[in-house]
């Protein structure tokens, strides 16, 4: 399987670092993978999922959102809307250089982002979320220690996953403006929802809310015993297998 490092530009002209992982034979389809909030494309669970998709003939582009990982830009100037725009830019890159992507996959907040991005990418035939919140504003609880300071001063440095990130008030304003239920009603694409009943970061009730709001065809797979970050290798491999089997019904 070939692994190719590439870059593409976001809406502001900043270069985003990405990787396309190809199957051994010519790809039967292309997918874009969106990582979780403050993560990057090198998360082990993401790589496991992608490798399993490669075995099923699907090429996958994964990338670092603006201001994260190896991508240009300042994280403090980004928000949920910019993540969605980054996904659209990734899809445009595939369309212009390889083949239009037919699959969007997102983990955690990246899962919410792919739902919002799908309506702007005409080639998408199927969407899958993993541990996604039912509303982008769910991430506000991760910023709880700095909410008062953000509202008072316009910004604050907040510790997320052991790392310090500067969060501006525009980020809070942006997530509060998003409406997941309305977006799901407009989606009208096959949707596969993964969630762990034991997820302590994004509760299982989020999966129920996403599933209820979405149109059929929709499917839910319970990741019993899995952590939010899919830290157990077997869990991420299982997710990759299930996506590959499910999406085969919708791509040719």
C-alpha cells in the first residue's frame, strides 16, 4: 500500500498537511477522514481504520486541520466553520488531482464536521461518524475552565488533553450558531454512526440524538467497551472493517 504525503490550501491560502493512503490495486473509491478536536492525522486509531479501508480498495486522505499538526495557520483563529471549510478544500483537492471523494468519515468533533461538510460536497455518497457529538457546542465543556475568562477578556489559554490552546470568543460564538438537527434533516445521505456506551468524553446519548434526527438509510453500531479515542487497537480495526463492509453498498 502506497502512502503519499501531500499539501493543499485552505480557504485562506494556508497549506494544510495531508496524507493519502492507497490500496494495492487501483482505488475503487476515495474517502476523506476528519480527526478529533485538537488531534491530528497521526492518531494511531485513525491509521488503523485507514489501513483496513485500504484493504477493501478505498484510498483515504487524512489531514491536519488548520493550526494543528503540521498544517499552517493559528489554531486560535480557527473554529468549527473553518474545520468544515478545510474538509471541503480536501474534497476539492481530491476532485482536481485524483477522483471526487464519495465517503466522509469523522471522529469526535470531526464527525460533526463531516455531517456539516457533506451537504457542500456533491460527490459524497455515504457518511460515517465515530463518537461524534450531537451538537458542535458539546465541546464547550472541554473549555469550562476558561469560559468566564473568554467571555470577559475575549480569549483564554485552556488545557485540553494535557496541551495548552488559546481559545477566542469567536470560537464559542461559532459553535453556538451551528444547528446539527437542521443539518441532519438536509443531509439525506446514508449515515453510519459508531459510539461506545462507555464513552466518557461524548456520552452515548449523542449518538441517539444524531440517529433520531437523521433520515434513513441510517445505521448504528455500538462499540461496546471502547474508549472515546479507540485506544484499543482491536476497536479501531473493527471500525475500519465495518465501514468498509457497510459503504460497499453505496459505492461502485
